[in-house]
C-alpha cells in the first residue's frame, strides 16, 4: 500500500517541480520602456534650440560666456564633444545648487543645435522659463558677438575697416 501511495504522489510532485520555474520568471518588460514620454518630449523642446552659427567653437565660447554672465562656474568644457558643464548656487537660499550640462552639435549646414539640461538640487528643472532665459541671453550674445566680429573685420565697413574715411 505504501508503494502504491508513493507512485500516485510522484506525478503531483513532478508537476509542481515543472510549474515552479514558470511561476518564478519575471514579467516581460514593456517594449516601449525606453521610448520618451509626452512629458519628456515637451521638456526636450524647451531644452533645445537651433542657431544660425557655422562654427561650433564660436558657439561654445558664447555658451560659456552666457553661463558665466548668469553666475555659473564652468566645471568642464570639452571642445571635441561640444560639451560644457557648469554649476552655481541658487538664490535666495545659497545652500541650493543648480547644475547645467550644455551640448553644441552640428544641425545642418551653417547651423548648430544647442541643448541645455538643468538640475536643481539633483532634481530636473522642468519649467520652460529658465531655459527660455538662457536661450534669450545666448541669442543676444551670438548676435552681438557676430556683429562685433563683422564690424571689426577688415573691409567690413566697421570702425576698424571700411573705406578709409
């Protein structure tokens, strides 16, 4: 009788052992897990702007000048990668830190794409206003610098060049 009882319980144990690995497998991740959400796409639109600048080095210098004008301390600048990182203390509480990473890359013939990513106390800045302020200052800087350089170029008709008047 004990042998008969043992034979009948074996299939139940065998089924349990076969079902156990299936129960322990992790659920398959969503195939779009790395796809950007609507919020991320909206944020990226705040963070990016294209400028009519042909020289990446010129654009990087303008980015660094604007960051310094806004009170940031440049931590790293990598011309080969088109990357600038900077930080500053946030007002009015000087215990808060704002960090930014700016990339500058070619976006077609004679155009550069500038993207800035800001964090405040290790939290992403998702408000459009700080990004708009940065890009407004950068646009003015690029305009003023390019016009100053054009006016200073020999034969450009500016103070230092021109018709010899």
